[in-house]
């Protein structure tokens, strides 16, 4: 079984996009961090990022069909996408929503997430370390 770590819009710009909010870790460094953490946990991860919502949905469906767990940072689509909600609601494995920043301490429109309602858990505001915590939780729950 593989843990799918799926990242949505603008996350490929980590390290350069609003580092005062999202930190200075680049997307390549995030990928390295996740591969290292996965190795230490004895699991495989498939790390992907897209700025195309349709592609993100296809990856979610792929994980669903495989019965694999998902760590999902949908970015801004969390706050806007009912179709993303519907895709996540159909995932057969566990889903952990991750946000690098604390979406509840930001603009009001970010306080609502369509994904949180159907995810098994959410980690917000802990920087890129939130991804590692999500992997650890999945392993502790036996979902790897």
C-alpha cells in the first residue's frame, strides 16, 4: 500500500510564494522531507502537486480505487470546491487534510473547508511538519 500525498494549487511555489505565511521550504525540499520520513516509517509515498483541479480529482480517484490512504493539501480548493468534497467523501482509505498555515487564523473565507467535513482528520498551522505528522498518524493507525 502507498500513501498518496496530494498537493493542490500554488503549492509548487513553496519557498517563494508568501514565505512569511508558508515558510521558506521549497516544494523540492518538501518532497525530500516526505521521502525521508516515509523511509524512516517503512512506508511508500507518492508525492504529487498540480494546479489543475481535474488532475487532483483523478489522483484522488486513483487512491480510492487502490484503497490507499491520502494526505491532502488542497490549498485554496479547500474553501471553494464542492466537487473536491465529493471526491474525498468517496475515498475508501483514510484521508488527512493538511494546511501549512493555520487557516482558522487567516482571512474569514479560509475558515471553512469543504474537505474537513469528510476527512478523518486535519492538521493546520504546523508548517511542513504537518505532513510528517499525518504520515505518522496513518502508520500508527495501521493505514500504511
